[in-house]
C-alpha cells in the first residue's frame, strides 16, 4: 500500500461502495483503479561538446506522450534505478533494433519498480518492463524474447491501433453517460469495450511472437528463449492460482499473462517459429551468466518503501505502522490496500485508508452508511495501542463483517474482516488481529531490508532442496526455487553454475 494510496476516496467517503445484499467480500477485496504515486525524474546526460547535443528520447515526446509515460511509471511504483541492469537491457535493445524490420525506430526502456510480471510498449517506442519480469527470466535470450515481442507490437502498429480503440471506447462511454444521461450504462459500455480490446490485443500476440522470434534470431539470440519464458510464466501463474489470494484478490497492476496468455498452443507455435531460424541443437546465444550477474541484487517482491509482507505480518516503515493478520491468512500488498484471505476462502480482510474529517467521530463514521447492514447496537468506541478507534459489525445475506476504524495521526485506517459465518470465536480472532495494529519505532524501521534476487554458485553438495531451504519466501520454497530458475522437478544442478535464490 503506497503513501498516496491512503487517500482513495472523498472526505468521509469509502474507497469501494458496498452493496447490501450480495456476496460483499468480493467488493471488499478487489482494489478499484490504479492510484498514482511518485513519478520518476528522467535525467539527461549533459553534453560535453560545443555543438548542441542531439535531442534525447525524452525530448522527442509530446506533452501527451510525456503525461502517459508519467502515468504509467507512477502506476507501477515509479522507475527502478539500476544503472548496471539498465545498461545491459539497452545493449540488448540496440542489438535487436539493428536486426529488426525498422532499424530507424528509436526505443527507450524503463524498468518499473513493481513485483508484477509485465511488459508493454507505447506507439512512440517507449518500452516498459517490470523488475518482477526481470527476476523471472533466466538468461539474455529470454530477456531478448520479451523485448523483441514488445518491439514487434510497435513495428506492426498494434500499440497505435489499440490506443485509437481506447480513445473511441472512452468517447462512446461519455456519449452514453452525458447525452443519454445514464452513467451506469456508459460505464458498462466502456467495460465491454475494454474487454473487446483485450481480446483484440490477444489476437495480435501470435503476429508479435512471429516478428519477435525473427528479430531475436537475426540478432544472434537463442530464438527458443520465448518458449522457455512463456513456459516459466505459465508455471508461475499456476502457482499463483493455487494461492488462497487467487480466489479473492488480484494485483493492482495486471500481469503479463493477462494480455500475453502462455497457452500450450501458443507455446507450440512459438517453438515452430524458432525452428525456422535455428535447430534446437544449435540455438544461438543464451548467456545465463551475464544475465544473472546483471540482476544480482534486484529487489524481489514488495518494496519496503511501499510496505511489505513477511508471513502474516504487514509492515510499512514509511507510514510507520504494522499489523499481523489472523492465523492461516495469506496477505497481498497492492497500491490501494492490503488484502488477505484464509485457505478456504471463507474469511477475508482489507486494510486501507480514507479521509474522515476531524468533526466526525469514528463511531459516527462507521454508522454513516458507506456500508449497509451495520448493526447500530454493535458500534463501539475504543482505544487500540493508544490510538482512538471504533468498531462495528455489519451483516449481509452471505457475508458478515467486523470493521475497525483507527485514527493514526492525521490518517484513518479501515481494517475490515469478512466471514461467511461470523462466530464468537472468529470475531474474537478478528479483534485480536486488530489489536496488533501499532506504531513502529525508528530503529525498527531502519532495520527493514527488502528481499532481493541473490545469484549463488552451486556447491558440490547443493541440491534444489538445500538451496530452496535458503529461500526467504512465505511458502512452497522448493516449487518457487524451481520456477525461478526454470528447472523441472527432479532436476540435477551442475557444480559451479549460477542459480537464483531470494534472500535479504
């Protein structure tokens, strides 16, 4: 949950509107739109020559393009600054451009400070890749396959076509909302249009795959990198789908697979494309050592600046608070809220922040109607670890809620628990979890360290099991180790080779 995301609604208003008589936990858990956080300041390299320096890529952007760039960067947690990694990516792009159908096209790659697995391109040649995607790739050929694929969307004019389609969809929704005077119908039209656009974009993926594989191969990279990376992404998606959070929440920044599905059919077609350029026995460059050396130290998962999760505990050193979820809960941090659910999907939670004016008590806020079904007799004022707070129960046909509003400095945090059956014992567990909300000390905050990708050499006695035991991950360390390194179950490690682990 980023600092800007504390203010997601209007004064005294909620982040999400809760209907009274339906399965309310879904509305509780799904984050609304993207919330902007701090933007990155891209800096130009000063010219040392007397003649005027040629315009940088940023100088060529129109005001509209610059605004779109800033919006995208801020939506994904800002730019990730790593000169060594940026240099390696730019060298890869230079090779790919020279081998592409449009060697005159200029590209600028921005690394996004997000754990999401995503990459996309704008019509002007701006390419964006998240650190989450970079952590998943295993060699320079897999990276080249992603970059070449995004370049292919620019070369085939896909990005420009989609941009025009989005503008048209927005215009249609405004006409319905303003002229027909039906905002709900306008929103529905826009939602359907965006679904159609997503489908339209997927239809272009095979074309971008074919172009991208060709670019990678002509640039000297292993064209089978696309197949390997798509396979790894599919395994990562399957692991995520098996998590308790997959039934109740989604990351606020959609993953690459949302518009780049790694279906078996697509993987087989990518393989066929690669065979047109190289034999599996002589595939081309596949430099794992260079790539793994470049990503050594890459931040993995949540950035502590935006809050992070360790097991059942959420900790936000910048905002200065922490809390621990009930036993059995899995947590997920998004830019708008912290979401949680138990393994059965019958219990859930959401932590977010809203504006509540100083002249309204927290008890009044909980009773103000932002969620229906509040039992007025249950509204109670209390103090949690020295902070003014209030709590109440709300009930619907399928879900019941135990809600807390906690005033922390100038902020009010909402900690909302949902259960299909709010028993006295479960209600007690929710209260105990709320009581863990507390301030963190400066010393405690300074000790926070992000998790990072660490590349290590395989020792004589190392196995996937022994190295997985060193992984600082919440669960299923062996499965995560294998996916992170593109290895199958039962794989044997080679002495001296580099592999990735996750550690502080």
